C-alpha cells in the first residue's frame, strides 16, 4: 500500500472511531471549509463546513455504533488529491447497516490532508427501481 | 465557471443523454480502466471497467428517462483531478427519481478526462435509520 493510502485510511478510521462514539468532530476537524457532502437523509447536496457542522451538531451524542468493519478500502491518488472508497458495515443493536462511502481528500498548502467531498449511501438501498 | 468545469459538466451531460436513451456506452467510453463504482443496486463497490461493462450491458436498452434536471453541478479541481457533484431529477412515467451523484475525473497523459470514480445514490433514501 502506498504511503498516501496509509495516511488517508488511518485518518478515516480515526474519524470513524470517534463517530461511532457519538462524536462527529473527528470528521469536522478534517473537512475543508469548502467540503461538499451527501448522505441518505439530505434533500440536496450540502455545501460548506458551516452547513455540515450544523447538520452534525444535531446528531452529536446520538449515534453509537458498537463495531464496524471497513471492507476493501481503496485509495486512488494523483498529485495533491486522493479518492478513498470503501464499503462499511456498522453494527448497532444486533443489526448491521451497510454503507457505500466515497471520500475525496486534498493536500493543503501546509501538507495536511482535508476532505473536500463526502458521499455516504446505503448499500443495496433498492433491489430494483 | 472555469474551463475545466465546463468541459467536465459537458462530458457528463452528453453521457447522461445517451444513458436516458438506453445507451450506457456514453459512460463506459469515458470511464477509466481502473474506475471504481457504487450504485444503490450493487452489493459491494465494483472495481474496474470490465466489471462495470458487464453490469451495464445487462441493462442496455432497458432504461429510458423522459427528461432530467441536473441541479447545481459543482466542480472542484486541482491539477489533473476534478470532482463533479450534483443532484439529478430523472423523470420516468410521471414519476421523479432523485439522485445524488459524485464523479471523479482524472486527466490522462493524452489530456483527455476519464472517470475514475462514480457514486450514484438515491436522495433521501431514508428519513431516519
């Protein structure tokens, strides 16, 4: 695995572990001010860290995931951008919720990586439209 | 709008218009051989153009969208990568299906842009988990 892939996956897992304990700040702290965001509850794409913070503050302390499995993470990187994709299984009260996830990270001028795009969706949300 | 944004959005609309007429080749022709792909029907991320072609050949000639509205397309670009996000309304038989879409395009050595990541999901697939 490339050095960039290792860095990106480690950042994502660290944020996920905080998320699973009700703390959305792990993701907020590594999201760019111009981040764009989709999840299966939003009516439209959410633009900007301020709007994402507002969304996440509403669920702070409300989401607890007992364990998760990140399946087959892949990082496609070029220059200062890296695309992380993976499937995720979240275990909550003996139920498993399955996710598709795409994160786009960008390396800032201070060499730190920040998320500029997040897309969460439910795996197999429909069998047929 | 930047020149890159114009190019990317035009490519996407051209592929969408073919898609709406049952022809998935518009997307296949502009997807990289190492493309990764999510949609709400897949069980896991699909890796590679060969697997995506197999998926799309099964639905060739079966999907017809009467009209679509691409809402608020945004392109975040840096060097040789560009992230296109938008919401899409697809009108089929007096029904509207709403989508979230993230495409990551990469500029190849021949200066042509190719999709390296596609993520389709249904907007507002769940009100609450």
